[in-house]
């Protein structure tokens, strides 16, 4: 029997309304995160709390919570699982910002800007190791395997992206491999864990894997498009950061494929140089070639696939919330 969150069907027209459905569970996650960050090493606590409390949608732990409830789970290990997923994600952010030299995230200075690269890397390691300590407490070898494999895949994805930096010949296929490993894999793991906790069969587990994987892909595709079609205030980071870092994301890959010879050469040079001097010209080419529309279409396809994967999940408020998250992933502006 699938639990319902309320007697009346919620109106999931905003992301906040989805979050409200999981408010009690998310509060429990926040309490567990706070307790788990306690340590006698002051700098670890300071940096950890800075990054964990720096805002953000908490989409990955929310996914674990909602998916678990949608599949009928009645225990409390989804709380611990959600906190673990958030710690793994936060650790990757700390490391990413050091590797990329990022200065802004979620509308504020990055931890490496405030505390330095060394502290950010080491505290990222602390969060990874804390996550694995918490996995042991769940006492499920299956869940440990899922999270260990996901963490390893994310690390490999970081290396793949590093290898493709300043490479204007990056293919669309290679790009999708990077975003799967770096982003979609953790979404996938969170949704899969929900099925394992709820003791669902292989078919339901495969459906949740598909949901999480495609949701993560849609989210990253939109994120990459927003880097050329938003504002620094909306985005919470500096516009054009991907170009400054020499990352050939899908808008650039498509624009080079569809643009003129001179367009292609300008973008190639911008990727190779990693400078923002040509940002206005690059944005104009992206607009004229329909690269943003192409990227949006690929994101919509992924979101639609994610929603379709939920077709056999029994109807409930929680299922509808998962559908709404997939829709929100392609509608967002930040």
C-alpha cells in the first residue's frame, strides 16, 4: 500500500510545493547532516557547514526521499541515504571548484575562494569518508555497492572532463558520457536506492534507474544551456564560466556543427584559449544556430523519458511530485 502525504491532492505547480511534501523527512535529513558534521577539527566543521548550508535545491536528497515514499517504503533509512547522497554531492562540489578555479556558486563565494584550495580538497575528502561511515550504518551491502560504484563513476567522470578541457573537437557522444558520469550517475543512484530500500523487484529498480539517470541528464543539459542564456544573478555563478574553463558543452558543440566556417573557428579559439573576450560573439552564434533550442530539446527528451519510466509506479502524491521535478528540471532559470 502506497502512503499518501495528505487527504487533498497537493498542487505541485512550484518547486516549493514539492519540497513541502517532504518537509518532515527533509528536516530529519538536515538534523542528521548537522550531527554528522560534528568534529573536533574546527576548520573541517567551518568549511563543511559553509558549503552544506550555502543554499541550493537539495534536489538529490529530495529525490531519495520522494522516490522511497512513492515506492511504499515505511522505514527511516531513506533519511540516512539522502544525507549520504548530499555529502557525496557536496564533496564533488568542493573538489570541482578547486579543479575549475571557480569563484562563485549559488550566489556566494566558493569555499576555495574563502578558505583556500587546500582546505576545500581536504574537507571534500572528509565528507566522502563520512559518507562511507554512514553507509556502514545502513547495513546493506547492496546500497553500499550502489553508492561506492556511483562515487567511483563520478571521479572517473571528473577525469574525463579534465581530459576534454580546451578540446574543441569533443564529440556530442563524449559530452553525454561526461554528464552521465559527473551528474546523472548520482541521481540514478539515489532513485535506485529508493527501490532497494522498498524491496521492489528488478523491473521497478530498473525503472527508477532510468528515471534518475534521465532526470540528471535533463538537469545538466539545462544547466549547460543556462551558462549562455541567463544572468549571473539568476544563475548564482558567473555567466560564461564553462567557456572560461574551456569546456565544450552541448551548446558549443552544436553551434560549431551548424555554424559557418568563421563561426566554428571563433568558437574553437574561445575553447582553446578559455577566455571570455569572445563571449558576446559566442552567445550570438549560439543564438543564430539554434543551439539553445537543440539543447533544450535534448533536455526535454530526457525529462519525458524519466516521466515515462514512472508509468508503473502506483499513483500517489509522491509519484506526482517526481513527475513535477522532471518538468521543473527543464523549466528552471537557475
